[in-house]
């Protein structure tokens, strides 16, 4: 089709394949693999840069909009969200225990020392979800604390009424801006994936790919099961077709991907 643009997943797949080929050839030509690392690390840094503001703005705007616009339906929406999330966790745990992704992966840890860590109690984990200082949680990228604060802030914002509309408009606009910024970052994704794969293969060889492919494959299977078992049956009650639902969901899925 004239003027058609190659999709982002296709570009990333090409970057991955090229990275594998270049990484495998690197030891034979005597090239220093460390030159690939900054290419991939830049992509990781860009993603980490947008995650916190993206999550904060979208959750605040979303939580405030849901409560203010849907009223009583907000409780049902929250219940649906928690239920579908619980199912997703169960699917992930079942597949992880069956397939055991990551088993067989052997990467040199020479020169590295692991710190002795005592696992926290369940009570401690739950209490740590509540941030003592939201600004500190934002600066450290503590996602659970950020999510908790963003949802609580959004719910509170929805109860203020007219006085809260300028604040809601700010977060709503900021969320749109961050989605655009995330799109800009994803333009670099194929190059970043190339750098990550080239460095990994050059450093650890092609044998490292199979154990790495297993977690990715399990993730895709889990996502597919979540869509087939949870989302598509729920869509039947909305009157939408499966194709309409997936088309409408595609922008959010692409950002998550």
C-alpha cells in the first residue's frame, strides 16, 4: 500500500534480528561489544524517564474522571479492575510455575557480590504501599507508592467540584502530553532493541537466547489467555464486536508494549 508505514512491532522485530546477527558476528570480527551498550542503555533510560510522569498523570486524570463522570458505576469499575487484575496474576503465576521461564539461564556473575537480604513481612509490604513522602516516591520511582498516591489524589480531586476542574484539566492535558512523549521515545525502540540484543549476544553468545525467549513467550501467552478468557467474554455484554474492542484497545496495548 502506497505510503504505508511499517508498524512499531515489525520495526522492533527487525531491530532484534539484526541485533542477534551483529552480536553473533562481533566476536569473529574482533569488535568491542561495549560499543553497543550505550545504544541499548539510552533506550532503557528514556523509558524510565517517561514511566513515572506517565503513570502519575494518567492515573490521576483517570481516577478523577471515573469517579466524577460515572458516580455509582465507579465502584463497579474498580471492582472489575481488581477482579481482572487478580485473574491476570493467577494466570501469570500458573504459567510461571509450569514453564519456569529463566530456568537454564547462566550468565557470568564473576566479580559481583550479592547482598544478604531479609524478606520483609506481609504487613511491612502492605504498609510500604502508602508513601510517607509522595515526592520521595516519585524521585525513587517506587511504582506501588506512586499508584496508591495517584489514585487517592484522583479520587480526592473528583470530590472538590468546580475548584478542582483546573487541576483536573492540568492532569488531563499532562497525560495527553506524556502519551505523545512516550510515542516519541518509542520511535527509538527499534534502535534500542538492536543495541540491547547485539550487546547481550556478543557478550554471552547465542546460547543465551533460548532462556531469554522463554520469559517473553510466556508473557505473550499469558496476555493472550487474559484477552480470551477475561476480556472477550466481557465484551459480549457491551454490544461491541471483538475486532472493535481490540482496535480500540490497540493504542493502550502499544504503549504498554
